[in-house]
């Protein structure tokens, strides 16, 4: 299996957030995407000096690169040491346009 790009995580992440209207944490998104996409190979390599794998770093990059918020697809807000993601109408519209 080739490694996943950050852009390939957008739709499954949005679908998961959409299915949880009360919001989901970044950790929940990471766990969901691992369970659904079954990353392997290089994606599962641990980053030197970090607890992240290449794959989980890409999931975290969805926040650091504002990939989901810059298009008004989701709302992100810090809650304690994590963040809470909630779907917006723009995200629902985008998902509907990709079906």
C-alpha cells in the first residue's frame, strides 16, 4: 500500500466529524483513520524523537496546516490539551459534492 498524503485524509476525516455532530477530538480522528485506512509501510514508521508515526503526523497536520478550517468545512476549538472538531455546513456541502 502506498503511503497516504494529507489530502487523502480529508474526506474520511470530514465523514467522521460529520457523523459525530457533538464534535470529536484530534485523538479520536487519529484512531478512526488508523482503524479505517489501515496505514502500513512508511506511514507506520516512528518519527525520530517523537511519539508520532508518519501517518499520525499527517493527521495532526490537518490542524497545523488548517486544512479543514481554511475552507470553512469544520470549526476547531481548543479544549484542554486537545482540540474539538465540529462539522460546519460548508463541510457537509463539500462531502455532498464528492459523492
